[in-house]
């Protein structure tokens, strides 16, 4: 595997989940693959779970790891072609990326949506420059339009906790005080549409996601109706995607907060969230602290999703 940016890069999804569960049982069983190999993790944005879980996955595989935080201790990078570099950006990304590639074997990149140019965000401008110019296998540690490592971990978690062969999984929008990207819900939809689940997306009108990821999934604007008989509730905020409101907050309607009353409509569903979470906006304390909350095991599976991806890339070197 040379790139990992979406569900299709994994090939057969059932086989990928099976491999993940095997890796989880023996996460140090493939250390020979990473001996004398180096992972470079490039962060344009903040991280907690992604940084820790991906670095741990690399260690499990016997790799060295280098962490580069572009916002601290590195030259400010220019990403546009044809500009006169007379400002505060001292290096162009087109020189920086090939240099980075000389110091490592695999590169992970985290670069959020900027909400300045929709086309650049949709086309994963920064991530794709690494794929094009680094000369190394590249995986997304969350891009402008997707977060496949998170979605893969989510699917692994659902596989571990499901009680029925084809569970009902609901992705619900929830309120948030700040503008957030669509990357997590996009990738969650991307994976759920390929998995053997009954998938429903619920959100207020105006929060429709990119059709590339929705792909005809069932949309329900009545949150209570969507929650009925659900086995998993995945809560996440995202800003508007459709023009002319791209990257805007259209509503902070607290009626969409996931609380115990809403969870009571479900089939004793598990609650999921990618974290970090705004308590009592996205979800109430009562729900996230309940025995049906699996946000911590879900976060723990980020190590496993990253290890499978890096393992496959090492096997392709």
C-alpha cells in the first residue's frame, strides 16, 4: 500500500478488519518489518490521539519516528505556486517535501481544512503534494476532507461491540461553538457505506455532507426518528459544506445534543465520538460517562488502525 486517504485504499474491508483484530492480539509480532525504518509524522495542526497512537503504532512495528510540528520549530512554509516570497514564509513546500522524504521511509501528514478555498480543501491540496513530491508512501493523519485512520478505528470498534450481524449505525450532527471541518463525518460515512451495517445520517437541513462520501446513504432530518432502534450512535459536529455557506456555522441548536432521553429511543445503543468532545454541547455528562459509552476503547483502537496501515506500507517497501 502506497497511500492511505480513503476506505478504498484498504482493499477488501472485511479482510482489513480481520487483520486489525489479529494485529491487536499480537501488536508486537511484526517488529521485524520496521527495523532500521523511519516514520516521519508532519503536523500542520494540533493533535493528541493521532500523534500518540501513530507513534505508538510505529514503535510496535520496530520503527524509529520523527515528529515535525510545522507551527513550532520549523520554517513557515509557502504552499502556493508563483508567489513572490517576500513575507514571513521562508521555505516553499515544493523544496521542503522532497527534503523530508530523504530522511524517512514513510510519511504521515495532518493538515486540516483551511476554509479559505473550498476547491483546495476538497482536493486535499497539502496532502496530495506530499503524495506527489515526497517519493515515499504517505498516509493521512487527518486531511482537509477526510480522517481515515479515525474511521478505520471506528469500524474496528463497532466490529468488537456489535451484538447483531448488521447493526444500525447512526451518524448524528450535534452543536458546537466553533467552526469544525467535515473530515471525520466524511470518512465515517465513507467507511460505513462499505461496511455491513444499516447506516443513517441525521442532521439539520443545510448541513448536507459531500456526496462523494454520503453516496446515497439514508438521510433523516428528524433526529429522534433516526435514533429509533439504533445500535450505535456516533455524534460529531461539522460546519456547512454546501455553497454559499461553506465552512460556516448555521445553527447551534442545543436540541441536537445527545442526552439520555434521546439514547432511550435506541436499542440500548453504544455512544461513540472521535474526541475531543465538548461536554453538554455534543453530549451530556450522563451519556458520555455511562456504561454504554465506548469513546475510550474507540480511541485505543487508533493505535491498531495506524499499525495496520503502517504495517501494510512497510510490506510494500
